[in-house]
C-alpha cells in the first residue's frame, strides 16, 4: 500500500496535479503533452545577420521618414522611402528596417544613413542580401537623428 501511495504521489508531482486546499479534489496545475519536440529551424528561419540588441528610436522624428516601397531585390529584400528635413540645419537620419515574414519572424535587417539638407526631402534605401521568403514585411523599429 505504501508503494502505491508513493507511486501515486510521484505521478501527481510529475504531471502537476495537486490536491486543492479542501483536500478532496484534484486540479491540473501544469499541462503535460506527449507531442514530439519542435523540429530544428530551417536555414530560411535562421537569422542571417544577428539583430541589434538596442535600437535608437525617436518618435518625434518618425513623421519625417516615409517608407514608399518594400520589395524583393536580386538575392534579398529592400525598403525605400523619403526623408524630410523641416529644420534650418542639415540632419542625418538613421533608419533601421527589419525584414520579417508575414508572421513577424525577423529574418534580417538593414539600415540607411541619409543626410538631408534643410528644407529638403531626399530618397533613402535600406537593402540586404539574404534568403528571403516570397512575401516579406519591412517594419522600421528604429528611426533616429545621428547628427
């Protein structure tokens, strides 16, 4: 009888079942699955270039950066747009673009440094060669002024 109780207790602990405060009913605290472990990522799912761990982002300057295109290029992907400078001195923007799958998995990234004379608007491009998917998105998590 002692062995059955110890076996039952071990089984309860392993599956995450414990008696509630009343002591009469059982509750499952942790789900246990018997599914196979996830398959190793395919080369397309691996990040081709380690992502930056910290990005400068200045929300006040986002209104000056517009993305006009997100498209495939030979051997990779590209984002393009315009940068506007409403100020009286030249400014250099840093635009960081992530290249993500339609399910938001970031495969790679690129950045553009674009210097804009006062009162002008100029084009920018950020592109990268990597094994892209058929459809990609180009979010811009980091936009900042560097000078």
